[in-house]
C-alpha cells in the first residue's frame, strides 16, 4: 500500500498589504471636500481599530461627499478585503484606478483580491503595474511571488522572494514567512538542500513557525532523514496539537522505523482531530489507513514501501 507521505501546507496569503492611504491628496477649500477628508480620516482610524464595517461606512461617506476621492475607494477596497467581500474590493480599486491611474495602493489591493479569488494571472498583472510605477515596492514583489507559486512558476517566485529579502528592512516574523515561502518554492523544484536551509532560517527567526517545521519535515523525508522528519513533526504538534496532517505523517514515519504502537496512536489521534474538524473525507481515509495498518501488523506483513 503506497501512501503519499507529506502534504505541503498551502502558501500564506500576502503579509505586506496594509492600509497606506495614497500620498499627495490635496485638501479642497470647500466645505464638502473638508467633510469628505474628515470622513476619510475617520475611516483610517476605524480600520486601524480593526472595525472594518465602520471603516467601510466612513469611506463610503467620504465618497458620497466627494465621488472623485480615489484614496477613499482604494482604502475601502482594503476594508472589503478584510471581510472577504472580494468583488466589492475589486470594483472599488478599479474605480480608484480610473480616477488615479498611478494609484499604487489600488493595484496592490486589487492584486490581493484577485489572488484570493484564484485569478493569479490578474494578480500578477496588477503587481507588475505596481512595480512599474515603483520599482522598489517590496509588497508587489512578494505578492507576485506568491501568485507565481500558485501557477507553479517557482523559479520566478524565488526571484521575487530574493528581491524582497535582499532589499527590504523587514520585521523578524515577516522575514521568517518569506524564507518559508521561498523554501516551499525550492522544495517544489526539488532543490531540497536550499529548501531545508530556508526552513531552518525561518525557524531561527521564529521558533513558532509551524509551516517551516512542517515543510522541513517533508524535505527531510525526501532525503530519507526520517528521525529528523519525526522531530520536526513533533515540533509542529507541540505548537499545534490539532494538526491532524502532522499526526498522519509522523505516524507513517513511526511505522517505517518500527515504532508500530506509536504509529497507531498517531493515526488514532489524527482520526479524532479530523472528526472534530468535520473533515469527513480525511477522517475516512485516515480510518481506512489505520485499519489497514492494524490488520497487516496482526499478520506481520510489511505495510508501506
């Protein structure tokens, strides 16, 4: 019975997109523009408080008072993104770009909306526009790298991640996420040593990075370093005891090393986690795997290649 050992965790959603109103907006002298600016600033405050519905109301008020307020559209787009109203986000950023074609923030935000909708070519196109307008815009490089990874253009993704890591002043956790994403790209092109180096760097920067531990375990498995893979899956489970996939993979590795009771215990725990998560398909697959393992152990036959 052959089993796919490691299921790579999905890539992260872009981490750099944040509320950055477009600079250079002039405050008009008339009363309506002044009120529009006040509503806009209130929207920024509401967004910073993570009150996204109120931010939408505030930005909408600014737009009602001044329909030409491009920054209000692009920032309302970002608020819509936060509550996963993606078509509304795209419509707002498109309107912002019609009013202000050089609105980098609108390209970034619309690109993220397209990314979340799975329209990766459009996401790449919007990030291309942002880079054309501002060649040092690291958010566009990172988000484009994520989109490239989604369409299996891993070499291009790695190039974009390199650009960010070489040029940006990043917070520690942000660096860890980018190293993890680059490691995933390396893993997908079977550059296993580079992948392990990146995952290790991510863990050195952020010891709670479960994605890095999980995928380093997968990389170690590719090299046949089963003990190291088990250690990394154990690190994942220490940080997140509900990670059912890590239990499945560690259980299979335990079995390959002859620790059969540990393997059964891990698969039983995985079944329990999948059941709690209401993941019926994964639960049934793991239960079938557990049953097969128990039956073959009873006959002393080998289970996995």
